[in-house]
């Protein structure tokens, strides 16, 4: 069950925040969107990415966003 804090987060704001943070690391997830099929869940769909982008994302996470 989601906490009150999790329920208060706007999925569009969360998506744009994530998009900006990824861009700072040189990563683009072109298919990222808000899942309109289940608005009550406030899901952000990350979409499909090429293997090299997934590897760069993993590397960025391991290094705290610093490459």
C-alpha cells in the first residue's frame, strides 16, 4: 500500500524530474510517459531502451549519477 507521501506525488512532475536528472547524466528514455490507463496508481512508464542506454543508466546509478 502506498504511503500518503507517495500518493501526493504528481506523476507528471515526477516524470519531468526524472527526465531532467537522466538528461544531466546524458541519458534519454524516449518512451517515458505517465501511464494513463491507471491514474489512481500514478505510474510512470519508463518504456523501452536500447541495451547501450540501459548499460549507461546502470553505470550512472552505480556512480550516484556521476560519470
